[in-house]
């Protein structure tokens, strides 16, 4: 089975003032469809950089990141935006919901961006919200939702176009333990036919993962 | 506070574009104000200078009516008061005959009186020898030096002059230095004895005015009971009326300043948004609210100072252009101001600076107070974003303010109109956010259908940030509303005057002493003999004469015309028009008119004075008070203070003399207008220097006067639109800054840069459409209505509503174009938002 996400000798460094920061050094790994992988490591180890490269938000300094066989560094900015839209769903630590849009509108956003008809986009968004248990809160704005509810909306949004690759950056980092547990369980419910990569400090996430990748000083441990 | 101020100033240096934008907005508003102020006060000073040039060292002037004059006997009565110096004065225009007939302004002065010499003084005074010669040599004249040089005149030369009473040969008794005086008057000058002037201009025993000194105003008023007495520095009623017409420029300046306020407000808001974390950090480490507030305000007052200074200087440059419009407009009522120039004075300079800095302070205060009032904890927290859901209270307060503003505007008072503009703008600023919320919500679906998700987001952004958007809709819409309202008024005026001129003036050519364009309302007269001269010209089928003068009535000068009633009616019959002439044709009215018992009044006179047809009014004439009945209303747009129509013979009896102001001629059917004009010109050359104007030229003159009145306004509106443009650009940049995180996120989940930029462009499009609609509708309802009432209150003219469709379409399209152009930089800024840092956890 072809890998949905591959890192091949990937390095990523940044210039910060006079010094060069090596966030990732020669990392190679691959992710298969249906796999739930936890990426763990201390702060500053390069986890978020890895996730940004996996999400085509960034490109490597050297090496190659392939998503569905497509090298991200060979795409222009618009090409990467299309790739993110069709292939990747994001869940962030601080939810990153659009504060001015209701829960339903947030979830429908990717479908609408892709040009889907409004009625269809809203219908599918509503059913996704039902699935994450927020059918009754569809018209609420993010500020009217609790942290756990906001993260569930974010999860629904990440799944709105049926993205085969779900990337979650500390999805439980801003939630209490019980709520974090519920979110992990919910993520698990959507894993069928989908690759899920969770960057986390949470031991519970490690427990539900098929595979754990440990990163330290920019290298896979 | 010093470090805070330093930090603020450094921040301004980092954003020179924004500083320039605010300074530019303030500078434009101030420039409009300063140019209007300088032009209007320049014209006012010119009027005063001209009056002073005529009056020499006198303190007061006594007049009867504008052209009716005073009896000679009043001078003797005044001179009986110990210490009082009184100088009689006659002023009129005459023609210097010759191969090249030219105009000469003639002043009749009393050289036999020591008083005259005392009053005049300075370089314009004839020396005692010349004055004596003027007394000894019959029909002598003293001419200004430039005129003498041009004509090769010297003492003893003969100067053939034609006045309204006929031709006369004057002998040059001397020459006076004319430096300054002819510039003030805008004409060449000849001084003759006052009694000769009375004879020349057909007003024996009557003088125009008496200049007086050596007495208090109150005492003079008791001695000259029944006559108008005023200070030489005080403007005449006609001058006040003329200046009132151009004071609307202050209203435009006020609008520009209010629009500038919105731009300053949004610029300060942008800066504060960018520095919210810094402000919160400073609060967290102990800076007080007062310290922060002072630092922010001081920083913007400095920008305001730069903008105001630039505005004052730009205003000084702009004033010469504005002055042309103002002078043209004033001259259409008061043919005196020919060489007005705008002067920058210290009070004007300081006033401009104070208004500019005050405006910036007021506009910057609101966002600054809001920023320092914010809890530092909340401001430091990541992703703080609070929505304002309801603007209902503000909406209803705004509705009330707009209602009060519009209510005040239809009262007609000038000061109230300015207050009403301010209240209406403030009201709109309060109510518009709620309107934005509702309308943006309504159009979300349509925008989504038309433009996809960017359309939806654009409408949604406007709905969620209604205040920011509303301000700019008001700013641009307000500027455009002026354009629409002025157009509606001008179109109404044009339609009415064109129809009136074609229907009410039964002549083809009007013969006057001076051109219609320069002195539509001049008091120059023609000799009666011209009536016969013109009637004998081949191609002229019919002529009649008209005399015009003015009479004081309720503090203003009312125009009075005397028609040759029977020939006038015949002219209408031949012309195939009757218009209001059918009222004269009525046998009862005609009898009353010819007997001098009745008079017709223009609709605007009736509206301004509240007089009713059938009632009597008392009119002061040179022959005493005329108790006369109002026979009927007539449509007329000649004079903004109203017109009274009587029979020529009645007028000649009451106003004395038999001069004419117009000789109106009809051209025979097969004759060519231009040929006949040429013949009239040739035939009258030996008799008088005349101007010939046909009906279409009169329409052209009316249009020119109107254009002159509104040209300055048009220029100012375009400048105000630039301020609106800046405002929209600012608003969109604020939107991008406020939504950096949201933009980053949208990009992260797959939105393309193109879609993102389309969102910003569509937002601008919606603002443009909103501003265009507000400008079009607001211009008609909120602008045209008050302007129409203001015009009605000032002139009594009530014009029909002519919807300026073309102008409204231009306004909507223009607003969309302005808004779209304003979106270019914000679109680039949106595309530059870095995705990773925007969505990164803080």
C-alpha cells in the first residue's frame, strides 16, 4: 500500500538573528493509511516543525516531503493550498476557529472554499457536528462554546472534506484531562481509512496510538 | 511619560505611510476650510476697501435706497449739526464716446465744500487749484492719471461723454493719481461736481449717498431719521446677501473635516490594534492610564500639527482658485468686487492649526480611551476577540440625531444648517453600524451565490465589524451625497430658469449698458433716446423699454422693474408667450398697475416676506413711501431677494428721471439675429457704449452664474472623495490586521491567495456600493431636501425635484471604483500574512 505521507532525509533550519537553528535534521519516515501515530518529544525538539512540513504549511530546507506521492517543495503556494484543502485536516492546540463564524459556518468553511454548493456544505457540516455531539450548538459562536466544544468543532472542520490525512497539534494541550480524553476518543472514532498524526505531550495519546515517534533535538530518537 | 512618547514616535516613524495618510486627511480638510475662509474674507475686505475708497475718511454713510437716492436738502440738514462733516456723493457709469466707446465711472463730489476735501484726503484728493478750476470751469471733470495717459488727455482737453440723460462735452480740469483707487473699484474714474452728476444721470436734486464724520452713529440716526445709516466698515444688505451665497463653502469644509475625523479615527485604531500588546505590557508593568493616554494623544496631536500646517499652506495655494468662484458668485449680485485677493492673516493661520489639531485630538480620543481602558490581562491573552452583537441603542440614538439634524436643516438658518450637518453625520455614525449588520447579513447569501465563499466571507466580515465599515461608508457616501444634492438643486434650478427665460422674456435681443455676464444686476442706465435708435434699426420688428432699480424692504434690497406695460404685452402677443403677463393683461390689474395703485411681486418675494396677494405694502421710493397693493404673483428668478413689477411711467415718477436699464428688441421673422445685433451695435455706437445679449446668451449667463456658485463646491467634493478613499483603504487594512489569525487559518485549511484577495476586494466592493447608495439616496433626501429648504429660506426660490439620474449613476460607479482602488494595498497586505506565525500558539 502506498504511503500517504513520507519524509525522506528531511532537514529544516531557520535563521534566527546571527545563528542557525536546526529544527529537523535528516528525518526519514513514512505513514500508511489508517495509521494513528503519536509524535512526542520535549519542547523545542522539532515536533511542530515536523507537523508544519507534514501539513504543507512549510517546505524542507533539504530532503523531500511527499503527500500522496506529491513532493510539497515542488508545488507553488497555491498548489500547496489546494493540497491542504483536499488532503489534509488540521486540529490545533488553541482550536483556531474563526471567531466571527458560527460552529456550523466554521465546519462548512473548507467545503465552501472548495466551491461546494452552500446547501450541501451546510448539510454535511451539520451532520459532522451531530457526529461530534454538537448538533444543538451549531449556531453558536466560538466564544459561546467551552474549550472542549471548540476542539470538537475544530475536529469536525478538519474532517469536513473527508481529508485522508488528519494532523493534530497538541489537541488536548489546552483542555482539562477529562475533556482531553473525550477528544482523543473522538479522534479515534474517525480513524477509519484515514492517517492521523498527533503531536502531543499527553501520555493518553501515546496509549491510543498505533505507533509512537519520539523526536529529540530535531532527530527521530 | 517620555519613554512612552519616544516609543510612540518611533512607531510613527516605522509607519510613515499611515502618518502621511492622517496628515493628508487633516491637511485636506483644513485646506478646504482655510481656502474658503481666506476667499470669503478676502472678498469681504475687497467690498469694504471699495466702500472705503469711495468714502475717503468718512465714518458713516447715509443712503436712501440702493438706487433711489436722497434729497440734496438732507446734506444741508446734516451740516447744521455742529462739528459734522457731510459730503454728498453720486456714482454712475457713463460712456466715453469716440471710435472706441469705453466706460468711465463718474463720481459726483462737492468740491465747493471744505468738508469734501477733509473727508477725501490723501493722494486721491484734487489739489486746491484743481478743485477751484472745477468750480470755475463749467462741465469740468478731473480724470484718473491712467485714463488720462491712455487717452492723451491734459488740462483743457474735451471729453465727449454719453450718460443716461444724453451726450455732453466735459472739459478736463485736472488729473489725480489713481494708484490703488482704480484697482479697488476695477474701473477708470472721473470726478465731476455733484450737481453736474445729478443732471448727467437724470436725478436732479437727488444724490446717492452722504458720507459723514464728526458725529456719533446714534446721533446721526436721529438726525437722518427715515434713512439708512451704517458704518463704512459694515456691509450693505446687498453685500451681505451676496456673501451669504458663498458661505455654503463652510458647510463643505465642515463635511470634509468630519470625513477626515473618520480617517483619523480608523488610523489611530490601526496603530492601537498593532500595539495593543505593547500597551497592555506597559499597563502590566505599571504605566498609568493617564500616562498612556497622554502619550498616545500627544503623538497624534503632533501628526495633527503637521497635517494642519500642511493644510494651512495648501489652503493658501488653493484659495486663489476658490476665490475665482467666490468672486464670480458675489459679482453676479454685487458688481463691485473685481480685484479681490485672498490674504493669509495670523488669526486665519492659527485658526486653521487649532481646528486641525482639535479634530485629530477629538478623533483620536475615542480609540485611545478604549485602548487604555482595556484590561491588561485581557489584552495580553492570546486571540482576544470580542464581538459587538447589538448596536440597537446606538442605532436609535443615531436615528434621533439624524431626525433632529434634518429638522434643524429645514429651518434655513445658516448656523443651524452647520449644526444640522454635524448632528446628521454623528447620527449616521451611530445608526450605520446596525444598518451594516442587518444589510450585510441579508446579502451574505447572495454574495455567496455570486462569488462563492469569498463573497460570503466579505459580507460576513462587514457584518462582524460594522462600526469600522460604517464609518467609511459614511465618509465616502457623505462626500458623494454633496455631489448628488448639488446636482439635484442645480438641475432643478436649470430646468426652472431655462423654462422661465424662454417663456417670460418676449424679446430676442436685450440692449444694456454693460454685459449681462459681468453685471446682471448692475445699476447702469441707458439714455431713453436709445429706444428710438434701436426701433429704427432694419430687422428690428418691435422694442420696449424696462427700467430697473432697487428699494430697501425689511432689511434687504428688493429689485423693482418698470415695464412699458402696453408694448410689453404686445411683445408677448407677437412672441406667442404670455406666461404671467396674462395677469397684467387682466383689465382690472392693468388699470391698477398703470395708475400706480398696484404692483406684481415675484413668488420668492412673497415667500420671503410672507406678504399676500391683495394686501398692501409700503415701499420707500425717492419720491416718498409708496403704499401699493399686491396684484398677483409672478414666477421670476432675477433677484434672490425678490422682484416687484410696475409700469415704467409709474416708476419714472416715483424714482424720478426717465432712464432705461434695458431696451428689449424683437427681430423680424426673416432677419438673422447676428446681423441685427451687428446693426444695433453700429447704430448705437455714436450714442452710447452698449452690450447686446440674446435670449440664449442670457441662459448661458444664468448657467455660468450657477456654475461659478457651485464650481468651488465641486472641487471640494472631489477632495473630500480622496479623504473617503483613504478611509476605505484604512478600514480594509484594519480588517486584515484584525483577522491575521483568521487569514492564516483560512490559508492553512486550503484557501488560496486569490480567494483571500477576492474576499478583501469584495469587501471593498460592498463598502463602495453602500457608500454609493448612501451618496445617491442621502444626496437626494438628506442633502437635496435641506439644501432646497436652505435655498428657499435664503432666496425664496422653490425648485422642482429633478432627480439627477446620471449623476447618481456616476456616484455609485465612482464609489465602487474608489473602493476597489482603495482595496489594492489591503489585498497585498492580506496575501503577505504569514500562515505559520499567524496560527502559531502564543
